[in-house]
C-alpha cells in the first residue's frame, strides 16, 4: 500500500533520492523509509504522510458532515506542515535534522527528508513490550531487519539499557533547554512518538506540531501560538496520532489552560516512568478523555508520586526516585526543575555519562584537553554498553579523526572498540575502512610526493600494531583493495620504525592474501627495500620476512616440539606451507642473500635462517651448487663466535647429508633401471665401461689383460711363469681341474707360501723389463699408489741350507746391508697387500704334505702373492737356483717356504730379514735327493726367544 502510494508521488525528493519500497519504522501518522541521495550516496530517511489514511479513518465512523471532516483534515495537514517547517528553523544536535523541506504530493500527502533514523522511541517500546510478553521481563534486545535502497537486508540491534536511557534523557533535556531558553518555545506534546533514535544511537526531538511560544513570552518568534482549547478538543473522527496525547500532557494544559515551559518538564517525568514501566506506557491512562484526566487528579492514589512508586510496575533507579521525579511530576509548575537543572542532577553523576558529555562537546575543547581525554578513554571503554560504543562513541571518534594531531590516540581507541564489539566486521568495513583509506592513501591526482608528517606516521604505526583486528574484521578482497596499499606505503617509508613494524606484521596478513598477490605485489616491495636499505636493522627484519614468506617462523617457541611437557599457548603455530613457490625462493631470495656484503653476525644469522628454510624446499643440485658455497662463505665470517659458527656447520652438514642421500638414491634408481652391471674396474679412465681394456675372450681379469698389454705379449698365450704375473694376478693353470678361484676372491691380493713348480722355466727377458727405476702398478688405483720398489727379499725364494740334521734353515740367514735398505720403501705396501687371514685359512690344506700336481704346476693358485721387481744379480741367482731345482724329484719341494704357524703344527720362527747370500751358499752344498728339506721340524735359533708366537706375531720382523 505504502509503496504504491509512494510511486504516485511526484516531487523533488522522489527524483533525487533512491527510496526503499518498504518502511523501516513508523511514528504517529508518519511512515519512515530508508533512502539514499543519488548524487552523493548519503543516507537519509523520508517521512511520508498518506492522506488516504486520514480519510479512511473518518469513513470508518459512518456518515458525517463531509465539510467538517474536510476542514478537520485540512487542520491536521497544516499542523503536520508546521512540524516539518519547525525542524527547518531549529538547528540543534538533539533536534532532528531536516535535509529536504516538506512538500505536497500529487495525492495530497506530505513528505520530507531528514537525517538517518533508526526507529522512533514509541516503536522501540512497543516491540520491547511484545518481547517481554513472549520471553519474560528482560528479554533479548530488539532487532530490526531492514531493507536498504539496493534491496539488501540487514539486522540492526537497538538496546534500551540503563546507560542508553541515561544518555537519551540527557540529550532530550538538552533539546528542551534549547527550545525553552534559546528558541522560546514549548514543545507541547512530548511523547515517545516525538523522539527518534538516529544511526548514532542519539535521541532526537521532533513532533513539533503543537509547539507554541509560552504565555507572556517577550522573545520574538515566527511560530503561531496554538489555540489550547481547540487542541484539547479531541476529534474522534481523526486518528489519535495526529491529536494531543493526554496521557503525557501536563495538568497546566488540561486543568489550568496555561502554556508554559514547565509543562514539558512534567511530560518528561511521565516519559521517564514509561521507560521503566511494564508495559512501557504512561502512568496516566486517560483514554483520550479530558474528564477521565481530570478525575485522575482528584485522588492522590492515581497521581504518580514517590509513595506509590510513581505507578511503575518495575523498579526505578534510586537517583530518579529520590531527587529527580519528585521535582518533575508535581502539580505546581514553580516546583519543577528546569532542563538545565535536570542535566545537573545526581542521576547523571557517573563516569560513563560524563564521558559522553565530554565527547559531545569535544569540538569545543582545547587540543591539550582532547589529548588527555583520548589517553584516558581507553580505560573506560570496556564499561560502555556495546550499542553505545557502536552507535555513539565510535562515530564521534571517527568524526574527530580530521584532527591529525590526535590520529594515533583516536585509532588506538577505535581498535579497542572494534575488539570489544561482538560483531565488529560491519562497523569496520562501513565506517572505519573508508576513513583509513582517505587519511593514509594519497589522492590519485597528487603528483608530488607528500612531505613527512610525524602525526600521520604515528597513526600509521598504530594501524600496523592492530593488523590482527583488521584481518579479523574484513574479507580478503577488502583487505587487498583498501589495507594492503597502506601496508605498502609503510614498507616503503623512509622511517625505519614504520618499515620494521610493517615487516613484523607479515605473519598476520599473509593468511588473508592469495599467492598471486603475495608474489607479484607484496614480495617485490619487500625485496626492493631489502636490497636498497643501508640499515642493518632493516636488513635483519627483511631476512626474517623472507623466512615468513618461505613458510618458516621467527618465534623460538614455535620450534618447541612439546615433548618437555610445558605448554606455551602464546607460541605461534608453525606455518605448514610456503607463501612463495620454489622458483621464487631459488631465483629471487637466494641471489639477494648472495649479494649481502656486510659481515655482521646478526645479518649472517638471519640469513642462516632463510637458507635453512629454503634448503628444506630447494632442489638438491641447487643446494649443492648455490647454497652451500654461500653458507661456507658466511660461516668463515671473522665476527662470528663459536656458537654461531657451529650453527652454520650444523646446517652445512644437514644440507650436505640431504644432497648425498638424494644423489645416492638417484644413482641407485638409475642403476636398477638400467639393469645390474658386472663388476667393473675402478679405473677412472673407463668412463663407466666394464673395463678400460677389453679382456681376451672375457675369460681373464682386466689386470691380466693390462699386464700383457704393457709387456708387449698381448698376442701370446698366458705365461706359465708365475713370477711374470702382476701384483694382483692369479697364476694360470693348464688343466680345467685347476681353474681360478671363485669370483669372490678374484683380483684380491694373496700371499703364496710356495714357489713355482721345479719344471717351470723363468723368462729372463721378461724379468729385465721390470728392472727400471720405477713401475706403474696395475690399474687398481683405489688400492695402490704408484710404486718404485727396488729388490726385495721375495725376488728370490729363500733356499734351505743343509745341516747335520738335513734341515735347510738350521743356519740363520745373514742379511745384507744393501738389501735391508732397499726393503724400507716397500714395507708399507707389503703390509697392506698380504691377506694374512687368507693365508692362515689355507693351513688345513698344507702344501708341504701333498705332492705337486702333474706337470709340476703349483696346485695352490689362490695363494699366489705378488712379486716385486728383481735386481739383475738376484735374477741371475734365481735362474741358477732354478736349474738346480729341476733335478729334485722328491715329493716335497726343497725351495718352498714354510707355512705359517698354527696350533696343530710346530712353531717355526724363520728369519725373513736375511739377504739372498744364502742362495749362493746353497749352490755350493750337496742337497740330498731322497729327503725333503723339511723332513724334520725346524729347530728355533739359539739367539731367538723361546716364547711361542702365533698369528701375526710370528712375522713381527716382516711387519
């Protein structure tokens, strides 16, 4: 109905304002709609009177004089016009502000626009009555679901608590004081319908249709005095809302027919009782009858007084009962207090009301008083009701932000209010965020950089300290569009404290930003400041920011695994994911760290934290090639102490271990993918091939092939002389039954206790090839270095010496000086190449007790030892000795070395340090052909110790 009526109107308001189709509230004959001005977007409220509502009410009373009804209706229209025109003339903070004058519509109605109105006091009290009936006394706060001009619906909370009542009554009294003392008017109809609550939760007076100058007033005024008799003559054909409400009228009007300012104070007393009464109605119930009203004042029991608790069904505050209401609800006007005296009563003597009073008069205070007030306001804000904070205190503070000297103090209180409000998102996004953007961000047409403003920087510092409250009370898009540019401004500020504060708030703002925004908008600003700054503090803070961007944390408590049993609720949780990708870390952050020139320990340790975080995410090859050199360079800084150096070493070891494990795993997977290869040579020139030199038919070891190649006998068959073999070569057998050892023993150096068979001929020419001053050993480079040995004791096997007991070694061998000297360079190599454990394990198959194999071939190829170079004199002696050994046909070889001692055999203590002069002596002796040189146990030498030795101790002279 109202929307259709509104569409029929044709006026300036309809063309300039976007009006909601449904009313938000009502007051008397007016229906109030939310509206917004099209040109500025400023919110407003449009009061609309539909004339049909007056005509329909009169038509419901049956047939009557049409002329009188029309005249009465016209009088009502004129009174309502007076109400709107009075608002245009009266300007006061506690009087409803008119923004568009009253105008008639095509249908004969009226409309005007005012400041935004949330509700009328009458509608609030009516809804509160309904809630108390449904939920009992003290029900939930009143909630209105309103629809704005764009069709959006929102919920508004309106509470009527004790402080709200105190604040509202204080504002009403200020409006009455203005009307009485300055405007020289009497309101005449002060009821809940005449009081409105605006968006700031301020109570405003309207309903001035019965206003009139008091009798005998000397103040000039343009308001026409009312005809009291006509006003009291209530017409039942008209709605009660457009007539004088006797329930709130003073007896001065009804009984005395006197218009004075004290009448409004009596009405104010009845209004106070209605606020606490249940239901919220006046204690005087006249039912719009003057006779009933007069009858009420004939009895003291029907007149509100302190004796009957002012006819209130609910208790009234003590200060009101004792000192305020008795001086308001009284029969004599002279006994009533004035509006100014009411404001100074004990009822308003508390810190909260005093704070609101000071806040209302804040523009008139001195800068020093304002600063002191803002510093102390933070202590009393928690005591305010949430509705007062939201609708009264917060808007007043935002309005005062135009004073830049108070910016930081005001913002401090603003953020405290946001944290106190249960739903701070709406006031922050609607009220605070636009103000912050206007204050801190320069205008788009500003070309020259603004000068440094210390007050503005202090406010920006306060904003950075409350980023947690900001991120909680706005969406990600709102933060990116409105707050992130302010943070960029702080990061690029020349003030180091601002840069430091901006970088410290990164853990708070990163969760509300998306990856693209962080990488393309936030990180470049931080990297630019880090690379250009000359402050060590900003360097360190920038490195800590990189740690946060890489997914780490700078909180030492965050590294606590909780196993100590000590809970730390204040410790921030460790970030589980990185805000930047791996490419940005490797290609952007690490080069920035590499470019650091300072050697300060604080910067180095901060860089260590960044590299530690990046090292856990970067590729292994990048860690090895790029990060580890940086770590080594920084770890050798001259200013680091021991603990800091150890921190670097711990990370270096950790990263090196990671590189090693990943590379090993990669190679193992590669090997398993390509198939298992045969055991290859360790030659570094093989380049991954199975052998540097292909073997002959694949049946001989790479060492044997190499030996043949360097000796020039690559085309011939294997040499039958075991002494021509290399250090690690295995003797060749001529039959299939005497094959090589198993693959597990292949190419392993072994020591042989026996010389080649007697019928084996030594090639003297091949021996001469080994007589050079130096010789490169076989290609097993992982076990041997290049050797240049001279003649050793093993160039010629030891020859037994005959004695009376037919024991070859009964006479001790005398060493030669030159041989002892030539033995020194080869002792270390002999110790490392003789597998004594292998030699000991072969004792069970004693070569001394078994006959040689057919053909004179050594039956023990697995025990053959490497033979060093031979000098020419020894070689000739060996050849002569070899000719004599061919005549020996006994089952045991006369030129074999004794086996190593064991627990089951006699202890032999040979003297291996003797020279080969014994061989020359042996050639001059007669060797018996029918008995072995070792037929009898060898007796120990007299000069030797009689204590038995076993194991390696038996060869102590060799070692």
